C-alpha cells in the first residue's frame, strides 16, 4: 500500500482503514512516515486486546500522532466511548455506523447515552470530522 500512502501524503488525503483492532504499531510507523496524510482507523474497538497490548496501543497512537483518528464503527462495549475519551481524547474520535451493514440506531445510541459531555458528543458526531475536512480536504 505504500504507493497509496505516498499519494495520499503528497495530496493531503484521508485514508480509512478497517483494522479490526489490530496493527497499532504498524499505523504508528505509517502515520510517522506519511504525516501529510490523515488515517482513520475503522473497527478499531472490536479486538479483545484493543488498547491493552501491542506497542503502542490505539489510545497511545491517537495521542502521539496528530494525523490518526478512530471511528466508533463497531463500538459495542458498554463504557467504551467513555474509556476512549479519557485515554485518547474526544477530539480524536469520530462517529461511524458502517451502514448498511450495521444498525445505525444502535451506533448512535451508544454515543448518545455515553456518560460524556454534550460538547464531547458534538465533537464526535461531526466537529472532529469537520476539522479533518477543513485541514486535509480543503484546497
């Protein structure tokens, strides 16, 4: 995928990668090498080892790399949104549904009922993505 990463880096593009909760160390290296590209991690919360193993885990990666974000797609665990917000910061989290494969209402409810501030919910629901669009995709 290096030609894709190089192209995205040269043009400031966004790449969505469905990691299924793996490869935090790989994305750390890729994000370091291609700092002008933006990487969104999809399905990053489904692995049982999410954020607990690997070096670094996703929370550390999100804190460390300005160009890496995580989508809540497939975020099923109670308290996961709160945990991510505390460990990585709400500004690094994006709302995602994976429609029409997954139920959007469930994904939205998971965020709507999370015990986080309304401001954090606004960031996750769209303000963070607006920052990405303004920073990477506006020319």
